[in-house]
């Protein structure tokens, strides 16, 4: 007998969720196979909590010491109470837009629509070749991203949205 640890997985999908993911992946494989520039036109967005501390690396905290000097001690970092949401949009060439959501601000449909307007302007400025042919937006699917106000903006600006499975709070990041 020996002791083994379970492998960490971000979430366990149900059979229906696996089938939805497979069908959407197959829908995206056809355009990607027929058009070599398809993936180059995709801009992906995601949100993450950013904490207000910068831990030292092992090399940064190393010190020279003599045999008679006491052992170096380092306090273990704990997560700070200061945290903010960062929203990042990127493509094959790198980051297109990064935005920190101001404290005490809710990311609702009005905020997200404004964010998409800023993304559109940044894509126009940073990626003019994508702007010429339009781009495909791939992001997660929380409720504020799918409200009528956001969909109207996307359709008026001719921004295509990648299909994705229905939103499930079970698949959302644990602390977001």
C-alpha cells in the first residue's frame, strides 16, 4: 500500500455539460479548418481577482550569512484584504486590453457595455488588421454578458460572439 493524492481538476462536468462543450468545439473546428486566419481573429476575455501583495521569490529573499549568524526567517505571505477584479482581453499576438474594475463597482450590463466599447477602440488602435475584417469575441458567459443591452451593442458594432455553453455558477471561479 502507498499513499497517493488525488489529481486537482478545476471542476467536474456532468454528461450534458460535456456534450455541450463537445458540440461547441466541433462547431468551431469547421471554421478553423477552412479558414487559416480564424483563430487570429479571436479576442478572448476573462476576469480574475488580483490581490494587493507581491511576495518575494526565493532568490529575492536569499541572504549571505556566516556560520555563526542566526538562521534567516521569512514570514509566510497570506492573502491581503485588498483585492480588485482585473478584466483582460487577449489574442494570439498578446494582450489587447487590461482593465481594473474600481472598488465597490458592480460589473453589470452597463459597465460591461462600456468595457466592450473600450475594447473595440483598443482593438482598432492596437490591431488595425483585425479591425478591418472584424473580430470574434470569446468570453465567459455570466448573466451580465448576455443581457439585451450587451447583445444590442455587439450586433450594432458587428462583433461576432463565439458560441459557448450556458452559464453555470458551478463552473465559475470559486471566489468570483
